[in-house]
């Protein structure tokens, strides 16, 4: 007999039609075979892909490096453990005796692997689209955090920070192109960022004026200790 | 005006409806923006996911480690470069002056990144299903190579190898369980593999008799220098 999965289905916003996929996803290798190792392989790939697709769509102006960083943030172990805790996975895990005794149902690696295995199981039990919906629902908070903070570009963040300070007069950063090297499609801009009241300038370079300014602004944020 | 993409469409077994996706996919960052960096991010994730899904389906008995190794083989740079050469990508690349002069259109990193970017472009131009079909067609040879050789388990390969040798009498390996340790779900089997005519036995252990035998057979293949 299976345990009562109803609370888990509610937290997942998904009800398994073929419950054996869920049971396998919850089975750690210490409990024998079949276990969740293959599902984890599949779920890891799906999670990576679905987060990549979503970030690509939602952040049309983010560069590849920024997309990579955001995805790493969404799929890192710490995030997966938070999802596992939200699902209260610890109480459903099927562990071997040794793992059970040594607290395996609270271990980060086991919890995060199980989240991936459940994603693999949902895909097999339904479709890519359903799997995507479940992920977007479970990860909603983490996607929103990205949108609110990480994603704002450094120039906007610097401007907002300076405006938020109670200065006698509003302060805005000043950008100045120092030089442009190279020709045609291989130009390199060097830009200075001056923040009134800040004793040191910061500098940035890039393939366009905009990128060089963003780089200089990012450095000013560092000097100001604004994360 | 775009170059004549007809031969590329034939090699790809796909014709872009929105050709700007292909043009962007072929544009290296050295040629300015928009370039293929974002599409490469997307295509890399899609390729990883589609190869994982395919391997999972095609090799229902492969363990997670084997699936991971096979996927690494399918998505490694060397494989991507072979795909790029099949597509004759070098002649379509859009590179900046510096990259062009230094042979960028033959560089492995540029070719393999561009293959990923084209996959991202096909997905945006069509659907996940179409993207999958194109990948399976382009990678057909590589998937077949996996099926024919890598995937056979060590016991089967050892048996086939011994049968292929022109011995006076057919030779088969003999497996013997030496001991079983542990209890319940945490048993550990130790198995000896005896190959008639081979002076040394080999040994393997595992969580089941079958796995221990596979491990011992793998070691016998090593001793026999069979890859």
C-alpha cells in the first residue's frame, strides 16, 4: 500500500496518474532497485532545459553570461533543498536502513536528487508542457526574486541607489567615453563612471558604449557596497 | 541579402521559416550584435535535454552513470565539430575581421558553439518536437554507434568475445558467488569470474549478484584487452 500522497500532490500542484513513477522517484538507491537514479538523470536535464527556455523568454535583453548565472541560481542544490522542504519530501523518502539511521531523510544531496527525480517522473507521467507548468509553479518565488533584483542592469541599479539616498540634491552618475580602439565590428570602448560625492571614478570597457557603461556602473556598485 | 542557404537546409533536414534566427545563429560575437551567444545558451540546454530523453527511452536498462557517459559522448565538442563539418558550417559563419584572418571559421570552439546556436534557432522557429527530430537525424550515426558497442553490458560482451575466438571448443565464462555481506536491502555480493584458458580470475562486487557479475566481467574484458 502506498502512503497517503494527497498532501504531496497538493504541494506539487500535480497528481500522478501512474503512481509507480512517484514511488520510484522517492526511492533512494540505499533502498534497492528500482530506485530514483535514472529519473534523477532525466529530471536534471529537464530542469536545466525548462529553466533555460524560461529565462531566455523572460529576459530578452540578458546576455548569455547573465542567463547562465541565473540558471545556476535556480538549479543549485540549495534551491532544490528549499523546494524539497516546501514539499516536505523527507517524510516520503524510501531509504535503506543505514541511510535512515544516519539521518538520510534530511540530507541535502538526497533531498535535491529526489526533487530532480520527481521532475523526471512528472514528465514520464504527463508531458513536457505539464512538467514545465509544475516547475514554473514550484519555482515561482525564485523566478520572481530574479526579476526583482538580479536582473536589473547595473546602470539602473546605480541610478536607483543614488536616488534612494537622502541627499540635499538628487545625484546622478556621469558617464564619459575615454577612448575607442579597434575598427569596424571589433571596437572596444573605455568608459569612466563618475558618481558625485564618491572620491574615486570607476572604469569599464566593452564592445559597445552601453556595455562599457554597464561595466563601469557595476564597479561603482561594488565600491558603494551595493549588492 | 542572405547567402544561399539551400545546401545548409538540406544537410540540416530543416528549412527555417524565419531566416533571421539562422542568421543570428551563424553570427559570432566578433561580428557584433545580435550574435549567437544567447541562442547557444538555449541550444546547449535543448541538446542536453533531448539527448537525455532519448537515451533514457532507448536504454531502459542502462544505469544513471552509463546514461551520463553516453550523453557526454553525444554532446562533447568533438561530436559537435563533426556535425558542423557535415553541415559545412565554416562557409556560412559570420565572423569579425580578426577572427576571419586567424582562421576562426575552422576553429572547433566556434563551430561547436554555432551548432548549439542553430539548435536553439530551430526550436524558436518551430517546436520542441521538430527540434528533437532534427537532432535525432543529425546525430543518427552517433546514437547508432552507442547502441552497437558501448551499450552492451560487460557479460554479453565477454561472452560474445569468447565465442568469436576460434577455439577448439566453445568457451563460456563461469561466475561464482564468493560471499554475500550485509543484510536486507544493503547486501553486497562478491563474485569471481573464471574464463577458461585465462590464468587469472577476476572479481567484482555489487549490490546484486547481477551487478557483481557485470563488474567481474568488465575486469575480465580489461585483462583480455577487449575494449
